[in-house]
C-alpha cells in the first residue's frame, strides 16, 4: 500500500524559504508510533497526518521526537494540499478536528487564512527566568507565559535578528518554546519574531504559526491596530498576516509544494 505524502514550504511564495512541513494523507487512522516514525523519517520540524472524519479531517502533528498540540505551518500546509489536490473546492472551508479543538482554513485568493484559538501571554517572573535570560543573552522588556510558550520582548528588531542563543541551555527551560519579539523597523511589517523549541527537538523553527496565537494579542494591544503584518526573522524567513477576533486569531499565509511522492507502508 502506498500513501500520498508531500513536502510544503509554508508562509512563503518561494521554494526553500518559509517553513517546510510534511503532509501525509491517510485513508484511515494510523498507529501513533508509526506516525512518529514517519515524522522522524521526514526529519522536518513537523509532519501533519490527515484522515477523513465526518465533514472534515482529523489532524495530528508530530516533530521528529514528539506529538505536539498545535502547529500552524503544518496546518497551513495541510489546507494547501487539500486545495491543490482538489480534495476541497476553492470556496470550501477546511475543517480540522484536533486536540486543540476545531481549526479551520479558508482560501482568499492566493492566501489561506487559519482560525486558531488565541493564547495570550500573561506577565510572569518564573523561577527559571534568570536561566532563560542568560541563555538568550538579552535584556528583556517583558516576559510572559502562554499555555505552552514563554514570550520575551526585546528592545528592537536588530536584537531579534542578531540573536544567537545557547540552544542546549534553552532546552532546559521548562516550556515548549521560546518566542523572542520586537516592534519592526523594516517597512511593511508591524513586528518581528523568532521561535526556539529545543525541548521538543527544534533548535529554531523557521516560521511558526502557533507562536502567532501568542504574538497577535500581544501586539494588537500594544499597537492598537486591527490587522498586523508579521515577519519571522529566521534564516529562511516568512510572512504572516494576523488579526485578533475575540478569543480567536486569524493567521493568513501562502504556501507551495516542493515535493510530491508516495510513502510505502
């Protein structure tokens, strides 16, 4: 039996930019250990597994090491494949049942907009904050905790871009990931960020949709704008359009398929 599998670059219109994700189209539910092995074989930050369920799809995400509760770029990639492979019509909304609840994705011309839960960061001073600051090597303006991640605001975009954290030290911080952000000085963008998640096997994630469920409420409050354009300043880089909608965050991005193949199972 063969299973369709794809590699998609998300939050970009250029190949080898943005964030690559695997997308595996299953006919029926699969064993989690098998999915973990596939993710390890793909060796991408996340591989998404889709299975038809009712009027939508069950969706799970795996890094090469663990299953995760929420992944933006692999969800965008999944929706992109459903539209590109004509499994869904352009006017349809993709519906995903996940451990984080119902997520949806809708096409708007060349963009796909995701509907995710907002996960605001609350100001915090955890006991491990000195270790975090030392590992990042920055002077924070703000430290806050969301459901899974810690958010660190720094003085300027240059600090975000030049950041060279101690990754082994960051792995010891008891969170899923570390978000570092600042206001943008690059024209056309409102804020910039980077995302580090060595605790789940990802030294730096190129473009992270789920971190923008934290960043969007943070910057909406500070900038007072209804819609924001964000840049994740990793080596690959990526662009996101975001807006806060009550307790939800709308995250829009573009994507392109770079590999299409079959998995022999």
